[in-house]
């Protein structure tokens, strides 16, 4: 088992402290698939070099978290949560969906992905968040 260094342990604690705010924002539902009644956790997206920031965190269920971690093995049905996430009013959630879609598009796997992306409006703030997730 890996030990947390002082800096990374403090970072992990900061992310975990976002829990109450994430519950309020998500209304106790997974922000990617929209399901309620599931165990949820705070998941930080993008690079983690900066200080922990609630604007780079999403609240998600274990199913969505496992799908993200094993995206190469995800089936088409595993990815249907993107239809919900892409319409989120929370830019971090929408940017996460766009980031996942961009990784899937590289493999050119599912035709409905193009249709979904054609419907998305990208304002400057959303573009900036998406750009940060790439690096």
C-alpha cells in the first residue's frame, strides 16, 4: 500500500472536504448518469498539479467511475451516461463528458457520438475547462 506524502495527503483531504458542497450541487445524484440512490464519491478531473479545486470535481457513482477508468474496455451501453452528462448545467460535468467523447472519437467507435457533439454549444468558459483537461 502506498503512503501519502504530506502534500498529497493534504490534497486528498481537501478534495474529500468538498463532499458536502458536491452533495448540494448534485442533489445526491451521479452528475454523469443522473442516477440517485447510489454510493457517490468526489472525483477530480484533469491534471492534479494545482491545488484542489471544487470546480474540477464531479460527484459520481462507482459504475461511472469504473467506466472512466477503463474507457478502452467500455461497451456502447456503458457510455450512454454521456447523453445525460453533456446537457449538465455544471460546466465541469459537461467538460468531462466532452473529454470522454474526444477520447472515444479518436477510436471512431460509435456514430451517435458525432450526433451528440454536434448539439453541444461551446462558450469560452467551457472551452477553457476542456483545454485544461487535455493537459
